[in-house]
């Protein structure tokens, strides 16, 4: 597939690059791994296959060969050759079909999965783009106009002459089903090792106020516009490991949530960690959105994550079945 | 009590990562223990652990929650399972690395064009450039940890005559820049915003993706800097 027009930040991402943090290589990977997995499952891929992650405005893509694709994550109102296509459905596209995105309906990160995945070399066992290290993914950078992403040829595709076909099944779920349907998303946190450094008032503040995600937010982290928090000790933290979802307290009392491109280590107090099951909703929040925090515990966090993964497994079984049926009946 | 056992705490950093911490301190013998324990875990992987890395006084492990849970006792959380395994590992004696640490010599050009903070540095520390070079190149430093950026080595400790806090505002720093922050010295592997006081630059590629040795330095390495001229830098 060819990039006809580049998006603001479209990059190749997968579940991330693990096992190399001892060399300072940070994991990177998709911001919303849950949405990424759903999108892959829709086209019959392994959930961990590399996808294109897009922000709005997203790129315009032309297919140079038939392909089975799906669009998931944020809804950017996708169309093929000008006809709107539904979100979270597998779509069979033909050579010369043009995929584009019109407006951000909800969410902030959308994904394109292609059956069979992209023909790209691994760097340290992953296809994720490490933008800072200029390595991995497609030439270690975001996708630009005229780039050509090689796809594996489809083994079977329908014998028809019109351009694209939306397959009649969909994923009944997306990132926003994870959290309570309140106006402001409530994200569960587990207290971090330096939680006890916070004053009682600051602890209360975290769980009672709506907090705005500031404009200084990107794939590395979200800075929050919170009422400055106070600690009872100023003892420095020696640089130590952090993870996706770690909430650090900056010297000015503001919080930062570490996201997919976070560094391997950090020297700010780790006051809390957002649970994995809520990373998807977090990754789809935009600068200017408000979020709330609720204290949870490790048991609940693990349960919710397991439930989420079981849900993916069910979806995978259902999609595998539907795809097999489809190929049998309509494709040669 | 096992004589090898240093006091430690194990705590979650999220629901799929834990840190085992041997105190919040920079200390050579603790760091040695951390490095040995890190090698021990790396050499005898814990099922379900997907990433393990040391820092000054702690080791962090990322794990696949579902895999750990599958291997553990039914009612136990993945965190509890990992914690138990780590506690058992800590009772095992560490194998000291018998080989001497590798000594890596690194050329540095301390000329002003490569050292945006040098002028101010010399004024504040009240030393000459020659003295700074002599002091900075005299010590054999140890890599305490790698972090922050691909291949960024935190080395120490510098002579107290050249101890200098970080800049209050980070600036863009060129790849290869050699800096000082407190008692630490380090090299920026790639262009990045950074707050360290930049006193020189090395022509060596600290991070060289696609090459056989992509990351030049390792935790535990010994490093010695040596001074080179502008011409030597250009010819390197």
C-alpha cells in the first residue's frame, strides 16, 4: 500500500519491544494495545501483529494489491473511494482503492490492520517504531508521502469486479466499553511506592477532582493540569524502573502519566499506576479531556485484565470461524 | 540469616511489573549486588517474565500476567507469585563475576564548540580547562546503570572538584555529548533534550542501530575518558 498523503503521526506499532530495557531500549508499541488487538483479530491476524497507528489528521492510503483490512480504535470516519465504511468490520479492498479519514468522531488513536501483516524486518524482535531511536517499524520514522508498505499477498480473495466489500460481521466492542459510562472517564489506579509521601489532603485531591489532560501530551506521556500536590518529604528518588501507566509527581506538584514511548527509568516519585485494563481508555483520551481517578488494588486490576483478555479470546474464536466460512463460500 | 542477603523490598509498579529495591541509594556495593542479581535472573529466566533490567539500587521485571498466573497457585495473584519466586531467588547465593570488568576507553574533545556549558562550568568551579580535562580523565568510572535513552550510561563518581548540578532548564543536546550531573558523568547516545552540563563530545557512536554492537556500553563496564584535539575528532 502506498501513502498518498501523510498523516500528522502515523507509525508502525505492535505490542512493543521487550527484553532490551537493560540496554536503555524503551518498549514503545501501540498506545492502545487493546484496540490494536481487536483490529488484528478482525482480519484473522495474531493479536500481536504490527498495525498502523494513526492520529488525526490521518494519512490517505492507496492499496496496490487486494487486501483484507480493518479499522479500529478511535473512529476517524473512514471511507474507501469516498464511500464511508463502518468502523470495526473486516473490509476486502481491491487494487487502487483509496482509504481516507474525514473527522475525529471519538477517541484519538485509530488502527489499520492488514491480513498477514506488513512485510517489514524486525528490530530487536519487534516491528514497533522507536521514533526517538529512529529505529524499528518503517525506516525508524513516521510514515511519509510516497512510502510504500509491502503486504503479503492474500492467499484467497473474492472474484468480483467492484472495488471493496464490507464483510457482514463486526467486533461488538471497542476501547470505550472498558470503563464506566460516565461523562468523565474514571480510571482505576493502584498506589505506587511513593504514594505515602503525599499529604492526606493531596491523596484526597487525587480521587475527588476531575483532572484535565494538558496540551503537553504525546506518545511519551500525558502531563496533567492538576491542583499541585504536596508531599511530606522531599527525599530524592534514585533513577529506577517505570512502566506504561505510571503516574509520576513532578517537582512543581503536577502529575505526568507515562505512556507507550516512556523512558525505561525515571527519578520522580511514582505515586500511582493506572491499571492495564484501563490503558485503552487512557490512550484514547485527548489533550483537554478530563479524567478521574479511583483507588483500586492489584487483585482487582489483575481480574479486570484477565477478563479483558478472555473477551479478546472469544472475539478471536468467533472471527476465525466467520473468516473461514467466508473464505469457503466466497473466495477462491 | 543468609550472609548474602541484603535487605530489600518488592513492590508492584503497575499490574504487570515489579521492582525489587535494595534501598534508595547510590552505593557501589549495593550496585554490585544488583548487577549480580540481574545476571542471575537473566541467566535463569523466570517463566512469564518478558523484560528485566537493573538500575542503581533496584531491578525491575515486566511480566505477562496471564503466563505468570498460569504457573502460580490458583488463588495467588500474579504479583504474589512473582514476589515469592524473587524471594526464593534472593536466598540463593549470587555468583560473583570472576572476570574483571571490561575497560572501555572513550575519546573526548573538550573544545568549546562541542561543550556548550564548559565556559560557565569553569567559572563556577573556578578551574581551568586543562584542570577539568585532567580531573575528568583521571578517574576510571563505573557504569552503574543504563537508562533514559538507548545506551545512556550513568557513570560515577566524578571527583568532587567537578561535581555540578543539572541545568534547571533542559536544552537540546547533540549525540556523543559528554556531561556531568551531580556526581555522575554520562554520554548522550543520540540527540535529545537534556539537563546535564555538557563539557565535551566523543566521536564514538554510543548507539549505532543496525550495527553488530548497537549499544556500546553495559552496566558494570569500566570507562576511562581521554582527551583528543579537534583535528583528531574530525579524523576519527
